[in-house]
C-alpha cells in the first residue's frame, strides 16, 4: 500500500478559484476536509463568527484545526501565513484562476446574496463585489495582493507548496504527486461550473 502525506493540508486560494473542487478532491483521496465554516460542517460551524473572534484576538490555533486534516476556503486562506508558522511541514495549495474570469464569476455569484460574517470581515462596505466599481476594484486588489504575497513567500518551494488551476484543467496529475498518493479511478471533480 502506497504511503501518502498525512500532515495538514491547506487550500489557500481565494473563493471562486476552485476551492469547492479541491475540497471534494481531498475528500475523494480520503482526507477529512472542511470547506469554510458552514453550519452543516461536522464541527457545527457558525459561518465564521466564533473563528473570527479568535482570529481578531490573535489566536490562530483555531479549534477546527484539531478536528480535520484538510482545510479550504475562509478563514484558512486569509490566515495562511500564520498557519505556515503553526504547521511549517504542512502542504499549501494555492488555487488560482485567470483574474478576469475570477472577478466575473464573483460578480455573478455574490450579486444579491446574503452577506455572511467572513465576507463582511474581509471586505467591509465592499462585501458585495457587484455593488459598485469601488467594491469590484477592492476585490481585485485583494485577490492580486493575496496571490502575490503567497507567490513571494513560497518562491522556490515545491515540497510544501503547489499552484493548482482547476479552471484550466489541473487535476489529479498535479495534486496526487504533491500528496504522494496514487490518483483515483474517478475523474477529478470540477464543481460549480454552472456558477463560474
């Protein structure tokens, strides 16, 4: 039986970059995975309210970290640097997508949706990217800064860092060698295509 990576795995890409597909893929590979902080999550999430209070107090050792092996979406991608300090041997996966495609997807997906605590925390008055040009540019600036900071931080690192572009077709052929595991027989899950 092939050994696989058994440490923590963090998906640190912004929402709408294939994070749901990554979470599904990690589950298919047998990793106990949490995506965001949904009320439906096994730990009984509250849409980030409790986790954000801890983060705001400077406590990044979140209680969810003990419950799961893999983490995608917020708040984990927002505190990637602190997670790298806590788990220097973890695997970090940056899901990326073309900027124009990304912002177009965000504008469609978030238009008119209820603003949840984590989006409010990240963007304040610009929590709905479709609400104004200023909001759209705030999202673009945040996306650019986030990705640039991660690229700079992990420059030259290949053992602990992977860039995955699900929307361009990246899948098992990149993810499985990174996690030292054989690819499953099933196709890589490309989810939420209709919402992209």
